[in-house]
């Protein structure tokens, strides 16, 4: 299976022209890699414009969020159905920055189910705020997954990706990324949780790591922490650095 590398641009850049230039540069590099599926998740307002620049399938667009109802009186929201109708194939759900704004497990679950219905690939984010000695964070992550995937059918599992993003490793205030061992431990926990929920069918779900990924550490995460890809924040806004991350992924032999 191809490595899945997703760039989450968050609320950057502040001008459409910049977004177009960055996307064009990323698309050009991504188009040369056969073993990597690249997804760029720009601010929602740029999606339609950037969509005009996507021709192939090696670099596609995703949304950072969306609302679960098809349409209705939800001022300021954009629905999964609307995104699907303009050809957006991926959606990030339950990012910790959205959970911090009040998004509950129940809402995350509704978005997961709606994304599946729209035939999109749902990138479910999970991760703990901090680590404790007693391993409470493991129980927390497992519960986040169980709550978010409640009601998902086995035949729908190929539409789910789980991104492990420890909150303490995200963004410019993070002291450091997770260690390879930290990421590996949780990858194994996620696999076990999925096996408990769905039996061997759970193994179809791809697992990503995210949190201070850069051109220097991408290779090691991909090689040693048993993940199928990466969810990249800051580094995805620099086409050169993001290109190097894609190149690392390209060099790893496809699995599964
Ligand atoms: P950084 O790569 O900037 O730490 O962000 C990670 C993230 O939140 C991606 O969704």
C-alpha cells in the first residue's frame, strides 16, 4: 500500500495567491512519486480554487473539518455533502485543535458516519494531552477511538484512517516530537483497539503519526513506528520541506 502523507495547513497562508503557489509547488513534487498518496488540507475558503489545479490523483485535496448534516440552518458551517459534491475526497475529523474549541466525541462520531456516507476517506485524529506514569493515556486514546467509530460497519473500514497526534507534540510550542517508541507504543495500542472492535478486519485501517514531523524525522517514523503515513502541520507549508518528507516516504517499500 502507498504511504499516505497529509499536509494540514491549518489557518495558513493568509492570501489565496500564496496558497496557489504553495499548492502548485507541492503538486509538482508529489506528481513524481508513485509510492505516495499526497493530500493537502488547506483552509476551506481556498478549496474550490485549488481544486482547479488538481488534475491527477497523486496529490488531492482534503478538508480540515466539516459539518455532518447535509444542509440546514447552521450558520458558518460547510457540510461534508457540499465538499463531496465538488470532489473533495478526504476530511480530517476530531483534530485536537477543534476538540479544544468544544468538539465532543459524540459530534466527532456523527462527522465520521457522515463522511463515510459521502464516500469520503475520514482521517480521525486521536491523542492525549499529556502522558502519565500509570498509562491512563492509553485508556483515553482507546476510548476516543471506540467513541468515534461507534456504529461504523466492517465494510466501511477502508474509508477510515486514524492519525495519532499527541497534543504535547503538536505545534511550535511543543518541546519535541514523540519519540519513535512513543509512536510505536500507540500504533500497537490502536491496532489492538481496532482488533477488539472489528476482529481481523480492523487491520485494513491505516494509521498515521502527527506532531512536529519534519524532513529530518519523517523517515524514522515511517520506518520504525509501524505507521502507514504522516499527518504534517507546519512542515507542510514549506513545499521544499514537505517535498523532502514525500521523498522519504517514496523510498520506503510499499507494504500491505
Ligand atoms: P505540527 O506538524 O505543526 O506539529 O502540527 C501537527 C498537526 O496538528 C497536524 O494536524
